[in-house]
C-alpha cells in the first residue's frame, strides 16, 4: 500500500510541476529573473548559460525534500514530493536541453503529434528575444493551437 501511495504522490507532484514551471517561466524568468533567462533567448558563447542557474536553485530544494523525508519518518511524504520534482527536472532536461535545444548533439526527429506540437510551441516561444511578448510558457504541455498544421 505504501508503494501505491508514494507512487501516487510522485505522479501528482510531477503533474503539478508543469504548472509550477509554467508560472516560474512566465512570471519569474520573464519577470524579475530575466537577467538569468535572457541569454537563453539570445545567442551566447559557450555550453553553459546563465539560465542554468535556475537548476542550481531548484535542485537543492528537491534534494533537501528527499533527504529530509528519508531521514524523518514523520515527514515521509517529503521523499515522494522531492522525487516527483526531481523526475520533472529530469524530463525537463531531456526534453528541453537535449531534444529541443540540442545542447548535446543527438540525432532526434519528432515523429508523433505530441512531440511535434510541444517542440513547435517551444520554437514559437523562442521567436521572441525580449522579456515581453512571448507565449507558450509550458515545457511538457502545449495546447492544440500549437499544432503546426492548424
């Protein structure tokens, strides 16, 4: 039973993280945090970008939840919460950094409707190189209006 409850918490948190990521992207990264996010929308030299600092903010939060939840049985639920956040971060990295932005050179061609739509939405987002005016702030979900053939 514990496995089912923990798995449920992980999956719910993973799903909720898309909303957290959308909010953070729209109101923090394209708000007061634009200083870090700006180079992600513009050409820059080198592999790393200031936008990577966001991972250095969010990863320790997830790691702390996992560690504290593991060490303190009264707060057991923090472990699956941290795991859900971490899993979202892994999916984000694979999708956003590897597949969409090709920060590591891999050969990938989107074949299914979902991947084509989410990648197109992200490219629409990156057409804007300024703090204001961007759309499509999600990372793993994009409305049907971003289907290329619409």
